[in-house]
C-alpha cells in the first residue's frame, strides 16, 4: 500500500500502538506545509522520521493516514481503490470541502467506528437503542448507522444529512452539548 501511494509520500503517516515516541512515523517533515503545521505541533513528541517510510514497518501499524488537498486525496483514493488487494483494507475519509482538506485513514477492514462502538456496547452490556452517536463526516457513517440515536452536526457533510437522522447545532454553537441535553438529560435546548 505504501508503494502504491509513493507519489503522495509527503502526505503519509504510519501510526503504531506505542506509548510515545515513534507512535507516528513520517518520511518527510515539511514545517512550512500549511496542511500539516498544526498536526506536527500537536504531535511533536510522538513523531519520528523514517526514510524510506517502509523502514518503520517493524511491527503491524494501526493505520496509515494520508492528508492533504482534496484533489490529491481523490487521486490517492482512486489509486488505493484500484489495488488488487483493496478488499484487504478499509478506507475512511474525512473531507472538508470548504477548507480544501481531506484525511484518508487506511485501516483493517473490520476496524470502523461502527465496529468499535458495537464492540464497546457489547462489552458493557448496552443495547443499540441506548447508544447516542454524533458525527459530522464520512468516517462517522458506520458509527451513526449502528447507534440507536444517530445525530449529525448542523455543519455535517450533506451526505450524512441525507439519511434523515436527528440534527443538532453546529460545532461552533455547542452542538454536541445540545444533543446531550436533548437525548441524555431530556431537556429542550434552545435552537435544537
């Protein structure tokens, strides 16, 4: 998979289940890259460089992540979906059209937010009907489909709104808090 996405190598990170250093491996750190500056700053203590990136694969990673402008990430998506082994991984996309930014998470095919929520609920003895899930992007679809109370943010991607699920306020208007007040605390928040 890394070989197939070599043309977008500067956008790639390999993520491991490690306590601190080496949790995120990148081949290139571009301090002037507008897309990745905040990411580098937030995760500095976890990031290491590996050249070539494949050299970090001394154990199975949790995921490979690619991030950048919409058009390059569409190209990556097409390249990955065209691989002979595309069924061996799950591709979760987070797309921000208004920011010309997208993240692609390449994961084990059974590792979706929906699968994780289902496992979490089963381990704790919760029924689907008791689960409130709030999402705003493509990578939240399976989680929202699993939840008994699916809620999308007002600033959600249009594709999620098309399902007719409950809709809360935007993230800038404390939409998560409003959804919790309505569905958990049984209050009637203003503007909901």
